[in-house]
C-alpha cells in the first residue's frame, strides 16, 4: 500500500448506502448534513461533509427519506493516505421503520 501511495497523485473510493427511510448524506427535509455518514481514513483522519471537500454524493436518493433508495458517496482525494477508509459511522438509524445496508468499493490509485 505504501508503494502504491508513493507512486500516486490521487485516489478514489466509492461507498453505496442502501436505505429505507434513512438519510446517508444530505437530509433534504431539514436541509441539513447533521446525519451525514462519517469515515475514518487509513491515516486515522475522520472525514465527512463538514471537514473534507473531497467527498461528494454521486447519487443521493436517501436525501428524501422515502422508500427504498440508495446514496453513492465518492472520495476522490489528492491525499492518498486517506484511503482505503477503515471505519464508517452511520448516524441515521434505530427507528422502527428504518433499514440500511452498504457496499464498499475498491480503491483506485491514480498516477
């Protein structure tokens, strides 16, 4: 991993959040990012909407909190030591009607 990072100018990783009445990134109803997912990078840096401009929602179907949807988050960063992320903190769960699942994509190091 260290060798790949040394040879790379940027890195990218996706995470897909499958939801049922649960927010992953933006809460459109409250126009807020208070429930946004948080990531722990390989460099022990916590990353989310409020402190990392390299994370964006490619698709944010969970923002409406209605039915079965998905949100795809992409970390596309010049700080190659941030990926792969090693932990994920979900913030909108526990309701009796809420469900979620997630898929973590591979890291792509870019020369």
